[in-house]
C-alpha cells in the first residue's frame, strides 16, 4: 500500500479538491480499499450526479 493511502486511511479531516474546504471524513465517499474520494459529497453531486441526471432526462425527452 502506498504511504499516501495509509495516511489517508487514518485521516480525520480532508480537503475537497473542488471547493477547497477542509471537512471531516464523513463528508467524503469511502472506497472499499479504505481510502476516500477527493471531492466532498456536495461537490460530487454538482459535478457528477446532477449533470448526468440532466443528460439522461434530455435523452428521454428527445426519444419520446
């Protein structure tokens, strides 16, 4: 395991790469390997989830 992964596994606070806020690890998605996503849940929704939802809805509208 990489040293960075090991230190991240025991971290209590992480900095979001998107908004730059330092937040507790509970605000980040945890992977099965024990490490955390570098984007907080709020930014993850804004960057990945919402645009994909809107694209899917647009596709459904265009097909009907």
